[in-house]
């Protein structure tokens, strides 16, 4: 059964399962089954009439079937009620643009970008600002491109990096030699061991590997809930083997100018090859696959093909080049990426268990004025917390203590009580992820892809 078929079957059997209906609706949209998508979102709205994502989904389905003006009306109602929803503004912008209402579309796009969680849409941006637009292309903040000297901003803006870019500050930061290693990471022992086996030992003992008929190379894909150390351990891997580290968010590769994305990607691989041994780290790889079925369908496909060719070493030798990817949404990843020689080792990065939390807490407390830390008992009281959630406890406690210190003119130690108090006010962020993951694991577990997730949840296969 294809993923869509399994979801259809599951959705039919469990009409009241909202997350499942949402997944099914989304999958239908991806496969251009607009009528079915509409049915799924309407089903959700029957159960919960204000469900914002379902309302957006329904509007998207309407747009797919040519009922764009109805989609606009519905989203205008939604943003009037919930002006904080960046995704609603973004889709409204797309539909307005499709209706030829460029100025209104621009205003909505800018609203969406300004909101938390607002993501740029290069293809839409191109339509809004470039094609026959009033602004000069140089005004639209281009993405920059990779050259042999590094990553350069577009010529027009002369500044390096992405600071003026709507792509956010998390772009390509050049070549880095991270000064952290596995000791700076609490827990994650199974992941560390896999990375040693797949990346570190082969690099250190290439002959030994060949003697067993094994080929070094290929990539490792890390997936799991946000904030559990995927990005961190990737940087630490580079530190561990003293390799260069090149990190790139996929959104930074998608260029405003069609056809430039492939070139950017190629240049990035070349830059990494020139600086081998190097780790090329693709953060949020799912963006690549998700974009493919979007408006940018055909452009996305060539980019994926370019990516695969570079990974396969068809373009140039990848000796000394290690490829890591990370994603919170493995279900969006094109299966072609999982073939041998590509991301052929897929690792689930779970939230830290109690012992790992204790280790992370100890690491986080280092260098801070914490008095009488009891890492064990804090770990016991932070079930389901991610590493990022634990970090948030310390960040907040530090802020509070600093505010006091400013008033008193002296250091005010952070106590165990402070930490426990703050912990109570922070909600663990990993559960939402497991709600989605569980549905994929139960209903679309092709090739046992999600067995680790099921095992973690204590569900028998
Ligand atoms: N195992 C860990 N050990 C120490 N710190 C951690 C760990 N996991 C997460 N953190 C903290 O949480 C932050 C976010 O982690 P990150 O690697 O960005 O998560 P992900 O990439 O999985 O979303 C890190 O910068 C670090 O401060
Ligand atoms: Mg990350």
C-alpha cells in the first residue's frame, strides 16, 4: 500500500481521530487529490469548527479545485479572528497573488514573515517582487551564493551573509571548526556509537573498512522531536574528528532565481570537497522534499536530482566528505534519499531519558552560579523534557537571578529551588511531535522505518 492508501484506510476506520484526519488531508493535498482533502478537513471542522490548520487546509483544497476566491474569503475570515497565524497570512498571500491582487498579496506576505514561525517562500517572493514587479530585483533580499571563497551575498547588496535577508539569520555561516565534542553532549550514547561506527572509524581506518568489503561514505540522517540534540551532535561530530563543518538550511539553497538553486547546491558540495575532511550538514532536509510537490514542483524536482547526483558522487568524488542531515519531519522526505549510498543510516534521536537529562543538566549548569545543584532530582522532575526545554529552564533562571543581581549589585546564586520553580512553568515540547509521529508509525510504517519510534512509545509492532 502506498502511504496515501494506508492513510486513507486509517482515516476511514478512525473518523474521529483529528491528527490522523489532518495527516490524511495533507497527504491528499500533496497528491493533488483536492476533493478528498476537502472531505478530510471538513471532517475535522465538524469535530472542531475552529481548528485553524483545518481551515487553512480547506482553503488550500478549494484553491486546488479552482475556487480561489472562496479560499480568499475563508482565509480573510480566519486572519481576522486569528491574526497571529503566519501560515494563514502566507496562504492568503498566495491566493491573492493567484487572483492577480499583487499589492494585497504583498501586504499579507510581509505580515506572515513578521510573525513568529513565519517562513519565507522564495517562489512566491519571486512572483510578488520580481516578475513585472515595481521594485528592482536588487531590493528583494536575495539569498547569496557559494563561491570558492565562501558564501557571498548577492552582488547588489555587497554585504556578506544573510543579515538583510528574509531567510533569517540561520543561513550558511561559512566554514567552521566546532570546538565542542561528544563530551559536551549529555546522553545520546546510541547515536554517538552509530556515528562512530558510520563516520568516525571509517575515516580513521579506511583500509580496515575496505578489507571487509565495506565502503565508507553515504550519509546519516537524524530524525526526532525538536530540541533533542540533532544539530548539536552534528557539530560535535565535526569537533570530535577535527573536520571542517559546513551547515546549511535547505531554505538557504532555494534561490529566488530558478535554476540558481542547483548551482548553489553544487558550489556548496564543491566547497566542502575542497575543504575535506569536512562534514556537510543539511539541517531541515525535509524542506527539500516538501517543496517538491508545492507550487515550485518542477523546479524542486531538478534540485532533488542535483542533490542525489552530488550525494552519489556522480558529479565528483566525495572522498573525505561526510554528509549528515537532520529533520523533525522525516515523513516528508523523498524515499529516493534513503537508498544505499545516500542517507542509508537513519537514526532516531529520542528525548533524553532520566540519566541523559541528569547529564545535560550538569553540562548546562557549568559556568553558571548555581548553588547546591541536585541534577538527579531535577532530572526526575522533568520527564519528557527535551534538551532545549532543559536549556530553557536554565536560561529563565539565569535571567531572573541576573535581574536580582543588578538590583543588589552582587551575584545572586541560582538555587535548586529556583530551577524547580522555573521547571514547573515550562511545558515539555516533545509530546506534540509524538502525536504526529505515532500516526505515521502506526499507519505508514513502510519497511519498519518508524520501529524505533514505536519501541520508544512502548507499542508492539
Ligand atoms: N544531549 C544534549 N546535551 C546537551 N545539550 C543539549 C542536548 N540536547 C539538546 N541540548 C540543548 O538544546 C539545544 C537545542 O538542541 P538542538 O541540537 O538544536 O536540537 P534539534 O536540532 O534536535 O532540534 C542545544 O543547543 C543545547 O543547548
Ligand atoms: Mg536542529
